[in-house]
């Protein structure tokens, strides 16, 4: 994973976390779908970052 890709993923994770914290509690189904996607990204992006960085570290030796 190059540095620019890491910065983009971290920025996306920050945007997702900001959305989750500030999301309105409306009953709109579009917001519900966005919230589900945001929750998935909240858990999957850090996992993906750790896996990519670990594979880069192990593959580089």
C-alpha cells in the first residue's frame, strides 16, 4: 500500500466516522442504507489498513 492510498483510506474512514456521529435520526430509508454502509466501513477500513500494512511489512523482508 503506497502512502497516498493510505491517506485516502484514512480520510474516508474519518468522513465515515464524522457521518456516523452527526447523522440525523430520520426514518428515511436512504439514511438507513447509508448508516449501514458507514458502519460496515467503520469496522472494515481499519482491518483492511492493518492487513495491507502487515502484508507490506512481511513481503518487504
